[in-house]
């Protein structure tokens, strides 16, 4: 899921908007087995405990309408040795869904969160 929160707009008094807070997703390998999780930071954590944090380097609009952007992120290890230890880049492609709601953010819902389902393919790259 992509988690959004209803907040007051900073540039327009009396207006409200859904603001991205964090991803919350399970990661699966090519055989469909759970391989880890993805969460705020953004972090990717393998089931072996290795962990990386990413910084967006490039973004591109998804070709699919109503899908979150495709991303290229630089990554650095922030956890123990393991599967993700040597990862230097992460690519998010083939996104489906995940965009912020288009309605429902108002004074009555201020501070509430809206989880939005999405799927994507994540590719992890490391130096040889």
C-alpha cells in the first residue's frame, strides 16, 4: 500500500489535500515467496535482516493512468550483511495503482490516513 494522510494545504488557507506518508508493502521473489518488506525511508528489508535505504535519483510518469511514478533510486546499506548488503540502486517499474485519493480530504477527515493498494516490480542492482 501507499499510505496518504489528509492535511491542510500549506499554500492555501481552508484547502486540504492527501499527502504521501510512506509505503507499506510485502516483497515477493520471482517464484511468489515472501522475500522481505518495503516501508518508510524508503527502506527495503530482506527476510535475512539486510536493509537498504534509498534516495530518488530519477522519476518518470507511469505509462498506466492512475499509477504511481516509475523511480530509480540510489541505495545504501543500513543493516547487517545479507542479500541487500551490496545493492547500490533500486528501480521501481510496472506500477499499478497507488495514487492519492481524489476526494474525501476535508476538515472532518483531517489527520486520517488512507491506504491505497498498488503493485510494482522492484529491481535491485549491485556493483560486480
